């Protein structure tokens, strides 16, 4: 049996619709289907207000496709139903726009004396969190490539993997071994591709199940921040754990953040989660540096042709509506996934490639959003040039 769209569609006829009536194909809910290298990509349209409830439908569709012989992977996204008004129509708005005025310069706000209580980390000029409302949208991938992009701009950069439940940096950066201590009190960070790196993954075995309670997570984070010999850094990028629960909120509060970058996938549904992420940082007065739309569109590996199967553009529209800078669109490409799995992030593996260019442009925007804060925080940093 050859793997083609018809095979996929036939299999998807076994997946029941949202109300257990009919099937998702007959109901017209399945988007264009794209197949590349044995991997299948498509989206399923569902009403926005039933997103969480219908996660099981998404999983069922993914499982159905994965069970087809020859399928090496499947990626299914839920896309919100769009009626008339298009993106961001009124019923999908759980909350009104933020208190921050439209087109505010978030960083400028932070200089006006917010977060006075948090002690700075000596030697680190700016700490930037990469976060999202929900898991699996590409935070860690964005964090590592943003860090490499910032480094490519001439900055001294570190990366702190704050995802204590599911650390990613050892794998993404291909780092093995344990950090050493220089003086018995502080740990020396690991290094890869010119980045200083610290992750709970270095300290705990990958197979060890980690059941951390909230307070322990926070103290572990504090140690990774303050008991590590980071040296002089222009930027420390923090890869946050998914979600917007108490642990994340406390982390956002504990770390003296210069700002936060929110990663979202394009669908309206993910954007609802992204808004949760935005709100979390707002609650603790952390400036929003902007939103990255990850898996924005799909680039076919064979033809290089672009497909908008995931409803590209949603994050940009949302960023505009919220008055938060839009930092860029990262396409879904095999390169990004494969280089990540191989421990050679795409910005390092192929610095002249299309993806690296996208990430460097995002890094430049992040830098310019941080601009005033960084110059204020570090008047002795002559080599940082902002355009
Ligand atoms: N632009 C992209 N193109 C292709 N694959 C991608 C892209 N971004 C992320 N991925 C893949 O999607 C998966 C999830 O990415 P990642 O681990 O970065 O997400 P995350 O938000 O950090 O997840 P978690 O919430 O579990 O920490 C990974 O397999 C990654 O390689
Ligand atoms: Mg992650």
C-alpha cells in the first residue's frame, strides 16, 4: 500500500466527529493533507470554545494516521472554526486587551522601577524567559535557537533550562556529562556552541522519574540561577516549563527578568493558551518582548513550497491586537526537528540556511526590544549595538 492522501483520508473516516456523530472527513473538518518523508501533517477544524474538550479527538486522529503502515510520524493540530470575521472574532476572546496601552514599549515600562525587590544575578546583564501557555509548541527549540541567534549577533549568551520536569537542553545541545564545581560551592556551567548551559538534566539521570513539589522546583531554579558560575553574560535565555500554574508564576516572580518571549503555534486555539502565558507575565510585571509564531507554515522538504496548513498568521494578528511586538514566524520544517534531535540546533548546524536567518532576525528583534533595558542595566557594555 502506498502512502498517499487517499490512504490517510480513508483512515480518518474511522475518527468520529466532535459529538460522536459522523466522522471528521464527512463532516468536512480535515484540512489539506500534506505528506513528506513518511510524515503526515494536517489540521482539524473545531469550535474554539471546545478546544480542550476535543484534545482527545486530535489524539485519535493522530493515532489513526500513525497506525497506517509506512507512516513515520503525524502532526495534527486543532484549528478554530472561523466564521465571517476571521481571526480574533469576538466570541474567541476570553479577556479584554491588556492594561498595557497598545504599542507600549514594554521594556521602557520596566525601567520605571518595576520589580525592585528581585536581586540581580551578578555578571548577567539581562535575563529573558521563553514561555508558552501550553506544552509542545516549540519553546525549547525557540529558546536554543534564539540563544544561538543572539550569540551570532556578538553577545555573550547563556541558556538556563528551567524545565525541571522535562529538561531539553542536554538533548538539544548534545551535551553529556556532569557539571564540575570549581570551589565546592558553585557549579561551572556546561558549554556548547559557545553557549553556557545549565539544566536539571545534567544533575539528574534522564530516566529518573522526577516528582518535585512546587517549593523544591523553585529552590532548584534559584540554585541554577545563583549558584552557577555564569561569568559575564549579556543575555541569559531561560527555557520555561510549559503551563501557567503556580510553579511557573513563582518562577516568573523569582527570576529578575528583563522580559518574556511567548511562543505560540498559529491556530486560534493555541493562542488562547498563549494569552494565558502573556497574562502570567503581566501579573508579575514582567515586560513582554513579543510573540513568536512557531510552526507558522509548512515548507515541503522536496520542493521548498510553502503550505499554510496550520492557519498561519494567527499569532501576528493577536500580537497586533494586544499591542505586543510580533517577533517573527518560524516555519515547520524537517530541518528544525531533525537537527534538534541530533543535538545540533539549526542555527548552529546550518548558519546560512533559511531557518537560521529566521531565528537571527527574531534575535535582532528581541535585542532591540530589550535595548533600552539593557543599556540602562549595563552602561558598561559598549559592544552591544542596536539598530
Ligand atoms: N519549527 C519547527 N519545525 C519542526 N519541528 C519543530 C519546530 N519547532 C519545534 N519542533 C518540534 O516539535 C517538538 C516540540 O518542540 P519543543 O520541545 O521545542 O517544544 P516545547 O514547547 O519546549 O515542549 P515542552 O512543553 O514539552 O517543553 C519537538 O520534536 C521539536 O523538534
Ligand atoms: Mg520544552
